[in-house]
C-alpha cells in the first residue's frame, strides 16, 4: 500500500513539474477563445496583469490580439504620466525600427463601438487611430474616473494584479510634457491562458518566478518521499522494528518543515501542495502502524 501511495504522489508531482505554456492565439481569433483571458505586462518598475473584459467587440479584440501577439509593445517605454488621469503605454521613438515585417504590416483601424464599461481607476483604454505609427502607441492606463474617455476611447479591461506597480509609475516625476524624467521600460506583454494561471505567477520580483520555485518545492517533496520509501524498504528487508521510527520521523518532520519554509516565500501556494503533505503524513502513519505490528 505504501508503494502505491508513493508512486501516486510522485506521479502527480512529476506531472505538475512539467512546464506549461500559454496558448498561442491566431490573429483574428473568435471572442470565445478570449473569455477570461489576461495579459502579463513586464516593466522596469515591476509587473502587472491586465484582465480583459469578456464582452468587448470582436473588432477591438482582434486589434488587441495583433498588438500583443506581434509584440508591438515589447521593448517600448512609458510615454506620458498624468498622475490624475492616465499613463500612456508603448512609446516607440521610431515606429518601424526593430520591427518584423508582420509588425510593420499591422495598420488596421480601431473603430469606436459603444463602451460597455466605464473608464475608471486602473481600467485599460484603447485609443482609435488613423495613423500607422499610432497603432503601436494606443494603450493607456486610466488613473481616475474619466467620463470623457467613454466617447473617445474604448475600455478593454482592468489591471487585476500589480496595482502597486501602477501607483509607482503614477508617482514618478515628469517634465512639462508629462514625460517621465527617468525612462520606464516596457519589456514585454504576453497572453496568459486564464485567471487560474495568475496563481502560478509571483509579481513581487518583477518576473515570472513561481515556476522555478514550484519546481524546487516539488523536487523537495519527491526527495522526501523517495528517502522515506527507501527507509521503508530497508526496514522491511532487514526486519528492523520500531527503533527505526526515529530516523524516519526526522526525515518527515525536517522535510516538511523545510517545505513549509520555502512555500511561505511563494505568494500563491498551489492547492495540490496543501494536500500532498497530508497524504505523505497519512502514509507515514500507516507505515508506523505496520512496523509496530511486525
């Protein structure tokens, strides 16, 4: 029974260790494919997540998909900061410099359908354009209630994680043209598969770090279980009785203590890591009972 439990737990953890990748979206994908989608934005001041409204117009969604999928805001910077109104994202000093042919060919116009969501604090606004270069600089983060934007621009989503980063950008010093006195770089924007995926990302360190931490935690769990399984096999082979309970107890207690200590450094604790220690302790309890009955 102990062997079966060990194999099951190890298999579960190995499956979760395998890397997962965000889905690649085709340009012009249907609205259904974007329901509850999120965009991860990495900047020099930290990272934040934009949650996209599920009911925005298909034409606007297609435009946004092209912007993100083609990487039009990657390696750009914050163009303007008005601390009471908005943050302008994606300034590119030369609209065509460093762009691929696919990026250069993107010049579709953005219509302005009726807004279904008001422009409020942390909402993301898409600006209509009739100039090719402005297609690369058409996202703003709203910093207050802006009713005037409701008729001029289109609200596509809201900052759902990392609002502290937005506040840090809001508080930077600016010149007379409202441009930041120090450059704030936008490194990348990428699609995340769904809202649950937010639990797999730690925004504190300014990058996608949790997959690496999660791998370390799962590796520690696998090591603990393997050591315990080897100890059990040794006990069974050598017919060692209850005196072996002490070193095995040390393995479990120290192992799970380390696991909890490492896990406390992870902002989002994956649910299955909460269950696995209890399964391991149950296996340990049954193993001790079997040893006592020998």
